C-alpha cells in the first residue's frame, strides 16, 4: 500500500481512517513509530499528526493530541456556525488520544517534544514562519549566508518583512561582505527604511531566523527542504549569544570595508589568504565567503601574483611572511610585499 496518496484517505484529523487510527494510536502509546509503518497512511503526515523525530529521521513521533485539538479548534471557530457537529467530534476523538498519551508520557517529556519541531517540506516551513511573523511584536534577528542575494530570494520573504515593519518590529540582518555588491539587497533595505539594520562579515554561520528571542528556525538538511523550529529557552539563549557576538564583529553596510594594510591585496583576498593558511580547499573557501569557485580561484591567482608565489606551497609561505594567515596585526601596514623582480611567475 506504500505510495498511496491522501485521495484514498479523504478525511480530516477529527475522523481518521481505520488504518490511520491504528498507527497514530500506536505512536501515542509508544512515543514514536518507524517511518515505514506510516507509508500506507500518508494522511497522518499530511495532517501533521506525525512528524520526523529530530534524533532519528527514520522514526516518526506523534504531535501531542492536545496540540492537534487546539489547531483544529482554532480553524473551526472561524466557521463555527457551519461546524458545530465537527467541533464536538474533534474534542471527543482527541480526548481519547490524550488519555492514551497520559498513560505513557509525563508532562516534562511532552514539553520537551514541543521545544524542537521538525518541519518537513517548504509549505510547512513557510506556514510556521508566517505564524511566527504574526506573533512577533519586538525584534527579528537573521543570519543570511551565501553571496549576492537574488531578487526572487528577497521577494519571497518581503510580505513578512513589510508586515513586521508595519507593527514597529525592529530587524537586524547579518550578511557576507559579498552581498554588498547585490542591487537586490540595496533595494530591499531602501524599501524597509530604518526598520532594518544590516551588517556584513567575511563569513557567517548557516541561516538563522530568531523571532522575539523565543522561537528560532534553522535548516535541517543541505537543500533546506527541512527545518527545525526551536523553542527551548537554553537553545534560544545560545543562538542569541552567537548572533550578538557576530554582530559586534560585523561592519555596518553603510561603512566601507577596512583597508588590509598591504598594497595590492584586497579585503576579500586577505580573507581567502587566511582560509588558505588554515588548509581549506577552494570549494570550501568559496562556500564560506559566498562566492563561486571560479571567482575564488581568480582571487587566489591574483594573490599569488601579488605575493610572488610560484606554487601553492610557496603561496602558503608568503601568506605567513606577509602576516595574512590570521587577524590583522598592528604592524601589517609596514610589511613589504616582494618586488616584481623576485617573482618566478606561474
């Protein structure tokens, strides 16, 4: 039966099919079920009655019956005049499941489950983000990795940003230095006005969005089709601390990037030099700085020419000699670069 669509399960969460009732009841009693057990009843995932276990994606854990009932009632009250009978059946159904849950799970365990939620699929991620946006009243903190932001990427979340601005919510965004060169970002910031403050760094952590220091969203896989919704106070406090420390190190978008102190070497080339000194490959450096591998290699070639290095090994030595293998040093501006006559060429 695996692979059957929800068209074969035409019901709501308040009237589960017989197969769905068996699997969900077993999940509530045991705390989780293997993902394969839910394949014949895709309705349980579609209705968000089951979701991936954050500790093991091959298992599914049940959404607490109380939370499901609350979600159902919220929608039903909007059309209460036509839904009285359905409200009653939803309450009756989930009181039964809640009774099962109380038999095997303590209150702290249930609270822990709601502190980390796996959002599987772009539609669920967008819905959760929209809900957090509507509840936000004070502040949004974001980290946006990668390079130049494309127009469509910025426009995707524009409706949320405008809604936040309309309620007086303040926003602080962290980008890589490369993002400074994108017209889309400049247009977005001009549109948002003083509601958004942006700063940049050579490299940042992976994507992070924090609402009111109470809920955070981070990617759960490489292609970002899954996300984690975090509400655990300790995790939120940790992420806020990480953001604030990066923010202090970052440079306001309105300020120019600092001079490297070495003639002929740009700020980006200095960043590449430091990462080369750490032993990173071109692809890793490109990803961390938000540039393409081709652009990264072009910068490495210019860096080699400026420092007069004929090989990667020699480039590493010259980087150390010029003091480019770490944070800028006070004496960096007085360091000399090998003259043209000393270059052996590449």
